[in-house]
C-alpha cells in the first residue's frame, strides 16, 4: 500500500493559521473596517483574500480555481 496523503476536497476540515508580528496599527484598522462593514475581522480577511485571488486569476497571474 502507498502512504500518499489523501486529496483535499471542499468538505475537508478547515486549517488554521496563526500570524505573528502583525503591526498593531494594521490590527486596529482591520477591526474598524470590519465594524464599519458589520462583519468580523475573520470574514473581512476571507473576503479580501478571495477578491485578491480572483483579481490575480483575471490577470492570468494565478491559476483559476476549480470551483
């Protein structure tokens, strides 16, 4: 048997990132931006990341997602 890792699927358990050395000013600005949009910092970060990746895909700088 081969001990290859299983392919990731959409239903895969989410991962976790822990970031260090985030500038306090950026943290405060993100909190304010999230509050203005009546969302969480987590949701705002996901939205920003998805928008950025979509823009990179549009420009051909990143492979298109399969979704």
